[in-house]
C-alpha cells in the first residue's frame, strides 16, 4: 500500500484541508499520514475563528518518525499557517525525500485575485520557494500571479496561461499545473506544463456556476490519491476536475444550501468508479 503524508491545518468545522485530504486519499486506497500545522475552530472564511498554531509540534513529530525509519511515497502540502512552517516543510522534504517520493505542493493562500486573511507578500515569496522544491505544483491563477509577479486576469486567453506556466516552470518543479483555467466561455479546467517532455496538457469541462470553499483541497487530494493508485498524472488531473465539478453539482442540489463546503461524503462512491 502506498503511504502519503499530507501536511495542512485542521479546520474542525468547514470541510477543507485535512478533513478532506484524509478521507479522500484514504478512500483512494493509500495510507494517509497527517501532520496538522494548526487547529482552527473553522476555516478562515468564518468570522471569529480560533487558531492554535502547532509549529512547535512539527519537529518532535518528525524526529520521532525519523527514528522509526518511516518513508513516504508522496508528500502533499496544502494550507500552512506561517512563514516559519514553510521553512520547516523544506527541511521535512529533505528528510523524507526518497528516490521515488512525489512532492506535491498546493500553495494555498489566495483566490479570486485576493490573498486569504492570514497572509501577506512575504508569505507569497516563501510559498514560491516551497514550489521550487516540488515535483508537482497546483496553484490557482491568483496564487500563480502573486508568486510570479504577473498581472492577475480573471478573463484570460491561452497566451496568458502559457506565460504563467512558463514563469511557474522557472521555479523548478517537474510539472506545473494551473487550476481555474477558462479558455472558452462556459468552460473551466486546468492547464499544465511538463518540463521533461516540453509539453502542455489542457483539460476543459463545463463550468458549474457556484463557489464553495474546499474545492481546491478536494481537487488536490483527488489528484495525489489517483496518482498513488497508478493513474498517469494527466488522467489524474482530469478525474480530479471531473470529481470536483460533480461534487459541486451534487452539493447544489442539497436543500440545506451549504455555503462553507461541498458534500464530498455523498460522492466518494462515484469517485471510486471514475476512470
Ligand atoms: O481550502 C483552503 C483552506 C484551508 N484551510 C483553511 C482555510 C482555507 C481557505 O479559506 O481558511 C484554514
């Protein structure tokens, strides 16, 4: 069985970060090891959330794992809390990177042209450094524009996306993926660049007209979970885009109209059947 280490916060209520990564990656058949970076009462889109930083726990946990000789097939980082934690991640990658370990970085910090409340430009710069240590990076367009210094454009064409991908590629990851890419009216999806083959990959599907928190985490968790079950990365991106959209569609039908997260619990059986 593959073993994935995922490092993100726990938002106790909110359906994002670890509360998505753990069930989704586990359902896809990998042992999922978690390293919580902080405990929040909810995700940061709620007002008055509490937050307990766990930075001082990371080193002792990692030291224990090193003594036990644990290894990981993939390391997936998502929402981290602080600049120091990003430095801790860089060291953790060095400690646990084996010959075939896939380092998957989702530099969660912004969306829709804006940084999340907890972050500033210094944090952006640090996240770019973390991306440089990864095999696969999956920023959205907002995160990519912040990290590369390119202008953020809500409406974009292929030339803009390719330019962003080239700027991301310069950080050093093997595969740079941009999410939230819209190349035709009414469509949305991803575009990626793989350095080794010097090729682009584009996947577009009909846009679901809704915004939920946690969909980026669902996308990334699905992607790494699929890669771990042997699915080629391009197919994994496609499945992750389809599964995220399907889950949004199902959530839209929920009469309780949840606003803070998607009903992935209802769609995990569908994910397992996707090819
Ligand atoms: O889904 C990304 C995410 C993860 N963790 C926390 C968040 C967010 C997005 O807002 O606030 C704490």
